[in-house]
C-alpha cells in the first residue's frame, strides 16, 4: 500500500461522487522520487497546469502541492509519486459544478527496479491492435480517461520470459504510430546531412511526456536535428535506432519490434547519457 | 447525498487505488426507479454484461446486484439508480491485475422532475464543438471515460432561461451526428412509401441507450420503417420530426435545433405513448 495524502490528509479513500471516479474528469502526473525529492517538479507542474487549463479545472496551488509532496517523499530514496487532480465532487450529470473544488491525491510507492539488460541490450516491443482515437481537445495532456491504454496492455500477459515484449506501440486510426502504452517513442533515421531524430507528432492523440520533452531539448542542444512528424510502422522498421522513454524508465533502447531486430545505436547511447546528466 | 452501497456495504468512499478512479476502468448504468423497483432491469443488465465482456471485467452476479438494488430502492417512489462497476483495485500500471475483484457501487438519488413543457412543446438543442472520437472497441458501451461528454456539456452554462438549449448534439470527426451528450437521437424523414424513423449508427462511437433500443422495438412492432444509418446535420435540418431519448427523460421532442424550428410531430407522439405503455 502506498502512502497517500488526499487534500493534504493522510487517507486512502475518496468519495464515490468524485468526478474522477464518475467520469475520469481529471489529470495525473507520475514523478520519479530520489533523495527525498520529486524530480523535474517544474516541468510536471507545467504540464499539469496545461491540462487543468484545457479541462478548465482549477489548478491546485503549486506551493501547496510541493509542500505536500515534500512531506510525503521525505526520506524516500527511490520512489514514484503519482499526483491525481480531479474536478472534485458534484451532483449527477456531466455539467461541471459552478463551485467545483479540485481534489488532489498524492501517493508515494516504491520504484520498480528495471533489469539492467533493458538499458544495455534493449527491450522487445510489440504492436498493439487497440488504437488511439483522435481527440485534439485531449491530445498531449495526461488525463484520467485511460481505457485505451488498459485495453492495449491487456492484449498480452507478462509471462516473465526474457524475450517477451515489455511494451506495446499504439497507432491512431490513420495508421500513424503515436507512442508506447506507457512511453513515448523516438527513432533515428539517416538524413541528407547526418542522422535525424524523429518522434511522433502528438496534436491529435497521445501524451506529451516530460522525458520526451527533455530528450528533444538535449538533442537540439547537442546539435542533433529533431523532427516531430507523422511516422508509420514502415518508417520505424527502416530506422537505424529506436528507443522508448518515460519519467520512470528514462531511455530504453528497442532491440526488437515484432520480428525485426535493431542494434543499440550511438545516438541512443549519447542521449541516454545526456539525459542522465541533466540537473534536477 | 444519495444512498450508496459499495460491494453491498453502506459506504460513501472508495479506495483511490480503484482502477475506476485511476483510469476510468469500468462501466455504469443509470436506471429509473419507481414504486420501489429499478425499471428495465434485464435490459440494463444485458448492456452491462456486454460492457464487461468487451472490457474483460468480471460481471458481478446479477442476482446479487438485483438484491442490493432492491434493498436500496425499497420505498423509493421516483428515483435514479446508478450502478458503477470497475475492475477493482490494482497495483500501479495499466496491466489488468491477474486476480482482479470487481468493484460495484450502487447509488440512489431522487429523480429530477423535468418541466411538462419539455414533453408538450419540445426542447431547444445546440450543436457542440467537442467531437466524439472513433473507437470501435469502446463504441456502444457505457464506460467510465466520459471526458468528451464533460467538455461538451461545459460549452454552455445553464442560465435558467426558457429558450435555452437543454441538450447538445455531438458529431464524430467525420461530421456525422452521433448522439446527444446524455441522450440518443431520432429523426423522422419522408421516404418513398411513408415516413422513416432514423437514428445514428453507433459502431464507432456513442452509447447504445436502452430507451433507444426500446423505441426501435416499439416502432418496428408498429410497422414503422427504422434505419440505423449515418446522419449529417443537414439531414437533421431536413427532417420532419426530431426527438431525443434516454432512460430518465423518456422522449423529448426537439422544437429547435440551433436556429431551426420543428413542430412536435405525430410519430414522436405515437412513439412517446407506445414507450410509456411498455411493461416494466
């Protein structure tokens, strides 16, 4: 059982009338915690603020969230902080209450330690049948309507086999590859004047990951050409390098996508190191 | 505060680790209650079973649900029973737990009494900007991912004006009209050999309402030609009659869609009467 603060109080239960439960009417952030502190706080708060603005949910005071997060994370060496923010409780019906009071739920769990070979040799990835539906109003933000991810992840069971897929790629209804179920995706392709780092455009679906953003930033700072663009599966199969990322995993090279194998390449290595050396 | 049973116990709070709260990983049904009994029980259970099958959630024992519903509804003259079913609590991550235990939440509220003129004169309806995304895996069932409806309903505030829209129509990304935010939609058009009753196809998005199903059934029983088909706004504007339906409202004639006015027509009247005289 994780340690949980609901609206600042130690608790584990929430009203069934909370619109997070009734409609998925809210947002979340998943943060890495080390040395007693949530990492990349400002970036996560910026995305949360964007999500709140998009859904017109009153953003909790960031200093309040920070003080609650710090008190929850105190002494945690290696953890995961999940912050859920909802529109709060309401009467029956979809109409947002005029006087909504935002609910905030902070929960701290132990971090999962991923096998070292995921980083050294890469991981195996499959392609999911479940599609991500186009919804520009919800694209990019980390909202609580996650049935597509649940259905996609339910397409296979983890049997503990070493060659088994650890992540699935999701496509939209136009056969564009968008992201992993719990991660963002990058590929490296040869361009006219050197390798180009590409990642799917997330204007119609998908979640704009904080680590995705940081990878784009460190790549551009290193003079690498970066493109947010539409990508098909055939583009991925033609790539030199392929990798996944999220806040908790950092960068996982992809060594196998369905039947095709990939080498762990130099740009993946370079960006992994650059990401690790980022402050905060 | 409604009366609530969570897994058979009188309670108002649910674990924040419930996947209904974390991901919207569940389903719901809204039933009309009269004379101490939930109405159209078998139909609601059939749809819930379809949803559970689609999401691979273990369906609660219907006899257990019924006995809980009957105990909650005892003595209720005119109420609303909402049943929420979720995949239960789980560890972090989208993967459904191998040993998931379904959560069931039953809550009973007083019914809203709708103004008599809604039935007599019809209602005013607007067209929403928020679109319904295509997702065949989730189409038809009444799942808990309802942000699209929340965003659509947030497009206008209820100011208590008599001519104000009481419902909004939602389109998909291909400009097909799908449904109301909280209702299904029918229109009547002149065919070659008499009037035809049409309602949107719900294979890619939308919720297959119980009342929609009953209207199709009573219409066919009365020899009326019924088509589930694609409908554009222009088709609606050209219609002779237009009406909305759901379990709680029954049938509301549409007297105005955006700037266009409609008469309350004979087929709407006929179907309203046929629906009311349905047993159960």
